[in-house]
């Protein structure tokens, strides 16, 4: 009885946690979109400055140098451009996916700063959608199975061996 109760509690805990993934993904996507927009403004300003000097982005980046400040600024701008490309790709893939498909895409929530900021402000939601229900069911199975496995291995040495009848 205790084992069944513990596995049920584990399953319910897993369901409660994993059912929040669709809402967390939604809130992450909102932050991700804002971050992509902000980086687009910075890169657009840089490209405009390069165009005014009759340069391409690559030429403008190459011309930045000669001092520690300009070398650092060039490195920062290259990192900004690379981050924008990575985040834009993630946003596009998450936006193209249905909410149900996003359950299989936790690897697209890879920006540590955005995940941390989203988690800090995260507001749990009641999972009343199909993807919330599927996440809850998956979480239940993971929690139930995890607790059942741990208890099975912990109690294994104490089980009585059944006699063999020939």
C-alpha cells in the first residue's frame, strides 16, 4: 500500500511539473521574440552606419580595430550577430511548430539567460490544452516510473525468495 501511494505521489508530482512545459515554452517564446527584435535593432543600426560609409557589414567589422576598445567592440558585434542568428533560428523553428510539437523541442530553449529570466518570472498555468494534458500524462508516467524503479531497487534485497518447486 505504501509503495502504491508513493508511486502515485511521484506520478502526480511529475504530472504537475511536466504539465507546465507548454506554458513555460510560450513565455520563453515571448522573451525570445523580444530579444530577437532588440538584437535586430542593434544590427540594423550597425548595418546603416556601414552603408553610410559605403561598406558592407563584413568590411565594417574588418575596419574596426587599432585600439583595445575597437577590437573589443568588433568582437562584441560579431557575438551579437551570431547570437541574433542563433536566436532567430530557434524562434522560427518554435513558431513554425504546433504547441504539441514544441513538447519535443526542449533543445530549442537553449539560451541560458533567457531560460533563467523566464524561470524567474514564470507564472504556472492550469494545463487545459491538449499539449498540457499530454505533458501531464507524460510527467505522470515519468514520476510514477521513477519512484517505482527507485523503490524496486531499494527494496530488492529485502524481498523473500519464492521456493522453487520441481
